[in-house]
C-alpha cells in the first residue's frame, strides 16, 4: 500500500517559493496541488481494488478494513494538504487576505504568564485560536501539532 506519490512536504514547497517571481510561485503551487489530486485519485482506485479483492474472497474482512482505513487516512491528509496549498495559491492571487491578526493573538496568549484561575481560560482560548488557524489554513497540520505539543501538552516554563 505504501507508495511514493512524488508529493512535496509543506516545508519543501515553502522553500521552493522563496525568492521566486509571482508566476513561478503560482506554477509551483499549481503543480503541488495537481500532484496531490492525482495521488487522491490513485488512492480511490486502490480502495476500489481492495473492495473487489474482498468480494472475490482474495482477502479477509480484517485485511480489507485495515487497507481501507489506511487509504482513508492518507486521503484525508492529502485533502488537507490540497486545501492548504489551494489557500496559499488563493492568497497569492489576492483572493484571500492573510489572517495574521489571529496569529498575532495566539502568540500574545502563548507569551503570557498567567496565574491561578486564568490559566485554564487562557489555555482554552489559545487552543480555540490554534484550531481556528488550522481550519482557515493559515497554518498546516504539522505546524498545528508542533505548536500544540510545545505550548499545551508540554508547556514551557
């Protein structure tokens, strides 16, 4: 099931975008989106193949479920990747204004040293803003996970 779909990571795409003209940036993002969409189509085909194998009795129900769950997780990740890159492309084309205000709010909350009863309320507010940034594709899943682990799971003292 594991295949290399020639999809660049979030960081690789961001590195490619550095010091490029507007047209080159668009082309890079369009290519990343196109490759990810192709990979989702390949995964859809794999899911169909797994279902056919199960109907023919080639694989067991347990194996079918494992393979379908794996492809479903990969497709979900790819869809989030596509949404993020599409958002970057839309921002580049001027269709979307950057939601930097939310990011600034989050950094202020994370920098605050709060005491007593305010700690839990501030943590919840920070988590809410972090989730909103992810939903609005201002940050990607990896950035969300890293920030969440640094500030909410293992807070820095």
